[in-house]
């Protein structure tokens, strides 16, 4: 496969902030609604999936600096029973910490993730994916939808899933890549894997994942 345009794949701290802003724009007007509602097709409630989306960027901010080995001793989590507003505030706070961490790290920094050894761009892209996809999960649980800018979706898709098609709506393909929707002409996704290490490490092949 031909590697995607590297400029399109350069996900940065400001993209993490943009992803969080999109979540807030959709979820803040619904903060007084019942967030114990289930997310269709997932074992999450609206509250638990937003909490999960908040935890990811905070973990990434820490793991970026911990080196490529799984050596951190932190326990990071949103308190059970937190109010809707507190959960949403936590999401924004975690995104800001992650964005600042990404911006401060030299490009050669490598951290830990089970899917690889991400550089700052890889951590930023994973944070965006968590925020956007789980933000949309929460929105669906409330009968709403989240739609990021095509440019942001395209950068995240190209950075984490460089083997997936780039000639369709990037947000739809990103949801498909994360097993959220089916798309005509593409195989049904039942599992997925990120490429979070630098794209220079990609072998040009789609990874094998269990179907």
C-alpha cells in the first residue's frame, strides 16, 4: 500500500482540543438529561462512555513520558457516581493536559501503548479517536449525533488507520474503522487495530485482526 500523505497524518495537540470542543458542543446542551441511558450496541451508558473518553487522553498524557515499557504505576479514572457536568469537565481537562503534553514533547519521544510505541502524534491521534468516536457513542445514546470537521477526521484516519480508504467521507470511514457502522462496498468490521507508532515504522500492510 502507498503511505498516506505525511502532512495529512500530523495530528497535534490542537487537534485534541478541537475534538474535545466538538464533544462539548454536542453534550453540554444535554448535560441535564438522563446519562444513565444505554449507548445502542455497546455495554456503556452515556455517562460511562463519556467517562471512558475522558480517561484515555489523561492516560496518554502520562504514557507519553513513561517510555516505551509498561512501567507506570498510576491508577487513572473518573469517580463513579460523578455528575454529568463533572464528567464532561473531566473530559475537557484531560484533553487539555494531553494537548499540552503532546505540544511539549520532542517529536522523537516514544511512549507505551499495547498497540505499539507511539510518538506524540500517535498519542494525539489516539486521544482524538477516543474523544470523537466515544463522543458520538454518547450522542447516539441521547438521540443526537456528533460530526467533526472532515479535515480532523481525515488526519486521525490517516494517522491511525493508514491502510483504510481515503476516497470516502473520512468521518464515516473512521466510524467504520472503529466498528461502529457498516459501509457499502467495504467488509464488515468486527475488530480493529491502531497503528500508533510513527508512520515510518509502518510496513505498508493492513494488520491481521480477528474477525
